[in-house]
């Protein structure tokens, strides 16, 4: 038998999520400091993961759209001094 708190915690994160992936082309390659800041951003409520493709200079995020908006992601990228060239569709 699984304790009630454990069962609720395990089910809460996945219930009613609207997962979205968004990709941005960056104006310049990421620095180590910017990567560190992205690691801090990963603690933001609703963000599931990110992926940086250095060969394409693109940064992708998977997030819960019921908790975050793409404008909030762009705002946090700006706070991390990561300049976005454009959103890639």
C-alpha cells in the first residue's frame, strides 16, 4: 500500500497538464554563466525541461502551458541575459 501523501504527490504533477514545446533561435551562443542561469530557471513552476542545440544555436523548452506562458519564458531568458533572435515554428 502506498501512503496517501505519496500517491497524491505522484499524481498531482501530471494531472491536467498541457505540455508545449517551444524553440528559440538565439542571437549568440550560450555562455557557461547563461547555462547556469538556465539551470536555476528549471526550478520555475511549470517548466519540465530545456535543451540547447549548439550546432543550430537553438534553445527548446517543454513546459506546462496551463501554468506558464511563452511570454514568461522570454522574460526569464532576458533576465538571464539570453537574447532571442526569433521563435522557431
